[in-house]
């Protein structure tokens, strides 16, 4: 039976939270008004998570397991699960229970009203440090101002996507993916379900500061050319300051002022200009690096194991 709903959950070393997560998913599936599937995507876990989930997929047809060949990152894991989802309404959510499974019922209600993308907006973030809250707040405001696309504030990847919107998303071929920005870019009718984000049920966050910065940089570069414009205007400003300084030196010379023959000011100006040049070169390098990644056309990911997709493959063979 083809599911109406698909739940996609990327997994990376979440063995501590899995027992609670599976109980709550079972309760959610029992409340749904149509058949559903749950797709777990293991993103190269080193704990027992893939063993537990693979065994579950073999014993319960509602659950499916997709094991990637290594850790490709959260955004790629989400994409691989979305590519395998068969439902008409597909939900992406994290496995740490900071995305409450019960909220899916409210998202489905919005979908039934005709909205094609329903995203969960965080009103509060329990259990997170002040630094993480502040950095998230600043990031969403910054990208909202700089991006050419209206990316919703305080929204992660927890969302429901209609099949039509999902097909549009899957048609986007870029390698360096910022999923929440991509869904904002495709448009369609979108709605909000607000919620208070709870603390992790168990375990520790897998999103380190480095990963958060990488995701933020990816989102900014992917959906805005503001860094290029900033580098351009910085170069203009530096040239203007240098021209004014040169004009001042010439004016003082013709006015008969005594200028001490020092090289310190020259060194300062050369250093300043060199730094500005390196900054602009670095910004250009980021964009060129993205172009290099795209033109290689490597696959986004490789799957090492999959469980629960065999029935689908047999059906396709019979239909052919």
C-alpha cells in the first residue's frame, strides 16, 4: 500500500534517544488518518543506531532504513531521505525529539487546508546556551536582510512538504545544499506552525560550532551575492582613502609644510591595501570553490545498505 505520509529522519549517533523516539513515533503513526512510512537515514553513525534501526525495518513494514556509505552531513542525509519518500505529504524532522513528533498532526491539518509547505517556527529554544540562541537570532536576521529569497526566521528543517513541492526541490541539482533556503526559493503556498522547542531528550547535540558556521556560510553564499558586493565596496572605500591620503600629502608639500621622511605610514597603507586585497580574493575564492564543486558533478551520496525498499523495487519491476 502506497503511504500518504512519509517521515524522514536523519540519524547520526542517536542510540541514547532511539527508545523514546520510537515509542513516540508509534503513537503518532497510530493517530494518522492514512498509511505512513518512516525513513531513517543513517549518516555514518559509529554507535549502535544503524543496527537497531535496520532490525526495526526488517520486523516492521512501516519503517525503512537507509545507510549512507559515510558521514555526508545533515543536509545531504535529508536530501537522500526525501529522494526515497513515496508519500503525498513528506515531513522532515530531527531524531533528538527537539522536533516533537506530535506537532506533525498540526502540520497535516495545514496541509489539508491546501498549503504545500508547512514549516515549524521556533518560539523558544529550551536547553540551548545563550551563545547559540544569540548566534541563531543574528544569523536569521542577517540572511533575511542579505538574501534575495525570503527565508523564514527561526525555522530549521522541520517541515511538511507536499509532493508537488518536493518534486520541485528534488529537481534542484546543486551539491552544496542549504535545504531550508532551497524550500524558500521554490515558492508554493507556505504556512507556519509555531511551537516551543524542547531540550534534547537524551544524548548530545551533533551540531558543533564549526558545523553551524559552515551551514551559515553555505546559506549566505548560496542565496546572496552580498559578500561579493561588500568586497567591491570595501575595495572602493580603500581606494578612496588612499586617494585622499595622497591628495593630503601633495597639498601639504606645496603648502611648504615639513613632512618627516618616514616609512611607517607607507607600511601601514601597504598593509591595509594588502589586507583588503586578500579579503576580496578570499570572498571570490569562496564563490569559485562552489563553482568548482558544482562542475565536478559528483553524486551527492552513496548508499551502503537499505532495508524496507525491496517491495517498492519489486513493484516497479512488475510494472515494467
